[in-house]
C-alpha cells in the first residue's frame, strides 16, 4: 500500500480545511462553505512530497465529507477539478454551473 493509504486526514473546521502532516510538513485542502456548497479553493502539498497521493487523499476526504453532509462542491482549485474529472463517481457532487 502506498503512502496515500496510510494518511490520516483531519477535518479542521475552525481553519476551513482538511489537513494532514507528513514528515513534519502540513498539507491542506482548503475550502469556503457557502450555504450548501463546499467551495474547494486550494490544495497544497510541499514540492518535496508531491507525487505520493497526499493531495488525492485530502480531496477524497473533502468530497466524502461533502457527500455525507449533502453538500455540493464548487471546484475552484485546478487540482480538485482534475481529481473530479478523473473520478467520475464524484461528478454528481458538482454545484450548479461547474464542469470538470
């Protein structure tokens, strides 16, 4: 199993982000909540940790949260748009007016 399977993602409600720490580095997927829409604004993983599935794990957790809470998702972040484009099972979460 790759690192993504071992990642423990935490929903930091106060900071409006999903986060994990890997090797002493904070990795985040930030959002704004506007009514019933989770607007995903930014996914950030330090360059040294790229390619390990960390951002995917963060976005997966955020989208699972949206589904569990009955929220729609506005993918304002290019990484989130790409993730949703490659995971067709998430496209039913798209907020009105958004395409990936």
